[in-house]
């Protein structure tokens, strides 16, 4: 497991083992307790490519048809926050939802990658909360405003490398104030990660650190100010954020 951390003025990546962080590169001689470091989002994406309606049951609950090809939309990098950062409830919305998702972080600049070669360009997997102003999504028809507020792209806490988890069958859940709201497995994805990388890189170049959010299962619902929302994926960990 790899994380991005801050200690004082220094920002670095480190490997996490049994609660200790081993900084990568040559700048550090020592190691840290995980608890003494600030956890940062595990990459700085140039773009976040999101997939809508990628679980059958979620398409059903929104009364939308199962798409024949992935429905893509973008979130701006300005929306990024990390583990334990705060989600800011915007004044212009009165319905803000959580969406627990598996995210892929890209490790190599790439274009036109086949599904068979997809793993070569993946740095790792992490948890993602595709925070959505549901009322504005319905009102606008387009999704840009509803998905793009600052703090609406929470991801982390760490990156699990492809050999550290079973990404094709990992439990994914969302808890609101400790209560389970979403529970599924990545085995229920309509379009899996290798296919998504092939589909997306046929359209656009992906840069190192770019994020693909693969869609949410059923059970989406609203959050209120003061709520604690947690996205947990088996083999990765828990992404926790407070809504303010
Ligand atoms: Mg989503």
C-alpha cells in the first residue's frame, strides 16, 4: 500500500507497513508512525474521468436505462480532497448525495491501450466518493454543475497496487454515520476496469495521476451537514469525510 503524506513542509510518497510509513526516494533516512502524518489525496490528477450508471441496480434506482457503452463525464481537479478532508455542502443545492466508487489511478501516460494491456498503466486502486448535487443534476440535464463543486471528488486514503487486491471481486460499501447505505461487489460492474481503460484511452490521453471513477452501486442517498461518510473497499481501506 502506498500513500502520499505531508510532514511539516515536506510532501512525499511512502510505503505503509503495519502502521509505519517508509518514505520513497532518498530525501528521508527515517520512518514515521502513520498517525503523525497528514494523509494527502494519493495523486494530483489533471482530470477525473467518471463513469455513470455502471451497476445495473443503480441505473434501475434512477429509472435510467442500462447504457450500451460507458457514459462518461469529467470532474475538475479543483474538486479533489483527500481522507479526513471536509466536503463542503454548497448553498445552491438542497440535495447532496454520496456515491461510493472504486477508483483507478493511472501510473503511465497512455493512449490507445487495449484491455489486455490495461494493467501496465495502472498505479493502483483507491476509494472514491463521487459527491453529487442530485437536485442540480436533475434540473440541468447536464451533469457538470452537479458534479463539479470544490470538495466533490474525495479519494483515498491510499493506493493498493494491482497485486495487493482482487479488483474484480472486492466488496464495496458506503456508511453514513456508521450505518450501511451501499453494499455491493466490484464483480457487479457492467464495464470492468480493463474495458474502461481501453474505452477511455481510445478517446483521450491519460496522464500520470489521472483518476477513473468506475461508478456507484445502488443505495445512493443524501447527506446533511455534520454527517460522517465512509467509503470502504476490501483490500484498500476506508475513506472518511465529514460534510460541513
Ligand atoms: Mg458516480
